């Protein structure tokens, strides 16, 4: 069991570019969550998805951010027109249905220059 | 939604001492309370969790206690070791209204330093 796989581990983007972060959940897990962690801060909820369905996006900024979890393939967190304030670690977690037992991926560290 | 407060923000102890981190939550319907450990530059990892039908759970040197009436839960680490040094996060689900079953709200984190 490979665990939750996130890629890339590190991503550098210039201001105005797009960032795409990928997350493949653990085998048997159908729920995916994205969290953002700013340096020396806690984990802030962004979005909760199931296959082909956004369950809760209450933590997503209204503009430039979107997420999907298609029927086939990984979940994608997409940030358009990145700004310096988007620099953070983005963690994905997955869980089985009706179970809070999160497993986190290793995160993607986004740096906007 | 759920609001989780965690204290202290930093905690420094001598090796062998005990460490206690406390969290309060706002949603009385919350029924699951995990604790995560995050070492520098690494992923958060679940170290212990407790469900609302029990008041205490222990796993070797770590334990979690839950007071549902007061809406707080605590992490206890005994006989601390330098490798316990990390950031610890509590979390709660907040299920009021029945929405977003899987979503966890995390506390702000506690930086634990264990001095040899």
C-alpha cells in the first residue's frame, strides 16, 4: 500500500502562472481533503471531495482556486494566476467512507517567486 | 462550523518529564478527536484518537482524555524523549447540521521541545 501520493513535492512558480497539485488517495479511500499550511501555522481546511463530487469547499478562496476528483485519476488542486501569498505547503489527506481516519500525503511545497 | 482552540502554543520539557496539551472544541455533536504529530518538513501523522463513547485511551507513553461535558480533550505524553520533539495538532469534526461528515478542523498546533 503506497499511501497517499502527492506530486510534485516542490513546485516553484512565477507570479501569474498556474499551479497544479496532484493527490492520489490510498487504495480503498474514496474521500479526499486538501489543507493548506502556512509557515509555522496550523492546517487550514480547503476542500473535501469524493469521486466526481465536491462535498465541502467552504475553505477555498472564492477566486483562482479550484479542485476536482475525477472518476479516473488523481485529485487536482489548481491555483490560477498565483501570487506570493499562495506560497505554502499543501497537504492532501484521504479516508475510507464514513471514517475520520485521515492519512496525509507528504505535501507539495509551493513557492511563488 | 467547528472551532478548535489548542494550548499551549509552545511547550518545553526536560527528557523524562510529562507533557500535556489541551484542546477545546465548540460543537457538542463532535464525536471523534484525533491527535497528529508533525516533524519538521514532514507530513502530519496520526498518533492516537478517541471517540466520544470513551473518556480515556492509552497507547504506551501517550494517552488522550476526553471531557464531553466541558468540551475539551487532552494529550498526555509520559517519560518524554528527544524524539518526541515535534508539532502536535488536535482536531475535531464538527458534525452539527449533518454536513461534511469527513471534514476535520485542526487546532493551531503546539511546538513541543524535549531537552536531553
